[in-house]
C-alpha cells in the first residue's frame, strides 16, 4: 500500500511559502482557523483542501477583498503576508514567477 504524500510545511515550501498553499495557510492564520505556530507540516492534501474550504468561507464574508476586512483582521493580514514577503525576498524571491504568464 502506497502512503499518501504529505505537505512539507509552509516554512519549508518554496521561498518560505510563496505558493498557493502558503497563501491558504497564512489566510487561515488571519482568520484564526489555525494557530500562528501551525506550519501544516505532515498534512495530507485532504487536510489542506479542507482548510481551503474554511478559508474560502471566511473570505466570502468579506467579498474576497482585503479592504472589506475589519481593522483587526486587515492588520493581521498585512503583518502575516508582509512578514512572508520579507522572508521570501531574503530567500531570493522577487515575485516574477507569479506574473511570468502575464507578459
């Protein structure tokens, strides 16, 4: 029997989590769905998918727009994503991977 692949954890992901899964994890932290210490290391794809569903339900409450978040959530979002961007840049990320197909 083949064992299910598991997630490597947001801290071990590409550029410290500059991936769609990393964004889901950061957003889950913004909404208090998981603790700030949770990296999701060892989670299966089913666990990540379940977390995505919960995150999407939270975003739906705010029209999927950061500017519609209440101030305390907007501040958490700015901090968590800002810290992630800073770390990613320290690891050599420049954001071009996300926009390469727009050229």
